[in-house]
C-alpha cells in the first residue's frame, strides 16, 4: 500500500500570503477606479484663484495627485476655505500622493507583519502634520487655523480612501500637534533611539498569538463646550471671531470623566477669548481642570517605560501610538504617563505608572 503524502503546510502558507497580497492589490485598484469616477462627476472651477474640481453636496475638501476637490458647501464656507485650500495645496506641492501609493504597495507585499500597518499609519499621520505645518508657514494665524478645525463639517461627499482629507483623526490630535513646539536635535535623537525598540516589539508580536483588542468608543462631534469659563455650546463657539480667540484647550473623554465625574463621550473643549483672559470665571475653570486631571506636559515616546510599550504592543495589536503625556492627577502622589493610541479613527487612552504598569484614573 502506498504511503499518504504529508500535508505541505509551506505551500498553504505561501498560498494564503499570495491571496492576501492579491486582495490588497485589487483593493488599491478599486480605490483608484473610485477616484476616477469622482473626477468624472466633478466640474472644474476656480476657488480663490486656485483651479479645483467641484462636487455637489456637503463635506470637507480633499486632494489626490495634483487635483483638489471641493464640495459646494465647502466652496461657500468663506471662513474655512483659505485654510483648507492651503492645506491641500501643501499635499499637492509636496507630492504626498506618491508617498501614499508607495506605502499601499509596501503594505500589500508585507501585510502579514503588524509593523507594516503601524508604519503605514505613521506615514499618513506624518504627511498630515507636514501639510498643516506648511499651511501655517504661508502666514495663516495659528489660532484662526485651529478655529477652522472646529468648523469642519463631517459627512456629505464621501472622499475616496486614497485621497487626502482636511482633517486629523481627532480634534484633540489636530490642536495638540499645532501647538507642539518644533523638535530639537536632542528630541530627534530620542526618537531615533526609541524607533528600534518600537519596531522590535511590533515585529516580535507578529510571531505571538493574536489577542482580541477591547472595543472602544470613538470621540463624537458633540461634547461639552466652555467659552470664557462659562458653559456654552458648539453653535456659540462657531460664531466666535477667530481673531479674538486666545487659546483652545481640549480634554479627551477620559480626562473629561475625571473632571465631570460622569461620561462625556465627546470630551471637553474650553475656549478663552482675548478680552476675557483674566476673568475670574476663566481662572476658576482652569483651576478646576488642573486639579481634576492635572496639567498635561508633553513627553517623548522614548520616555514611556519599556513595560508600557510591551503592554500596548501585546494587548492592542494594530493600534498606533499617537502621543505621550505626563500627568499628575489630584489625590495621587506619583507621576503617570498618558498614552494616546488609535485604531483607524478610534482613539483609546491608557494610563501607566513610572514602572510601566497600567494604572487607573
């Protein structure tokens, strides 16, 4: 009797890899076809002297290649149009679409490694930060630019997946990046030292058993708004003159819960105008915020304890590390690290003690 040949697992693995790569390549081609259809359904117009393609409906601007797309509603919004156009012009001028396409191809070829997806997200985030920086370098007022972010209207015309959007993942990330000082040479060195550790953790996890990440709630467009220390609403904030805004402070949902002792899914946005910077109500609100959540001080990725990085990589596969902050909540003696991670458009906030162990607020 002839022996039954052994099952060739190596060929099965190669087949699965090839199928995954084929699916991602087909998805990329479908996204390019979607962009072609969007262009076909648009009309060429001029917006503040800039040639753009006009789409019917509402929604924010986006760009692909050397073309900027505007919805009819975005074209009519004269308050945010200049900032939005300069942001998209930066994407076009710096050929960011080429970076996106190369990243998509790289992910299709190395999709089996979680590190490929983490690096893809990091590249896309960095391109958005570069475009924002370039827009501000054209002379836009920093506070007015932040104010334009508050006025962005979600929904409406669906921008294709490969197109650049005038948005960050969350309002909190937009404003924190705009207010973050430029990195010094020393800080750059810290990032370079931290990069091998983060990459080693991500690649090491690809050989371990996958774990299911807990469900998280996205930040909604709604939230609690304060203007000059007084409880307000989004409509009132949108009516403010951008030139009068002195500062904007954003608390995520976890920080807002510590302050309000209740769930605030959309977080808290506190706006202070220049004429009221010294008002008693403003000082009182800032004092309450600092006592509840503590003033957050920006920290570098390399300052996060290695045990915390290991925890994030092991328990949140596919998530990216967005930012790290130091916080000293009231009632707690030791310093805590606030790590912001995200999966797609869904942010999650984790607290760690100085040893890198997960802490509770």
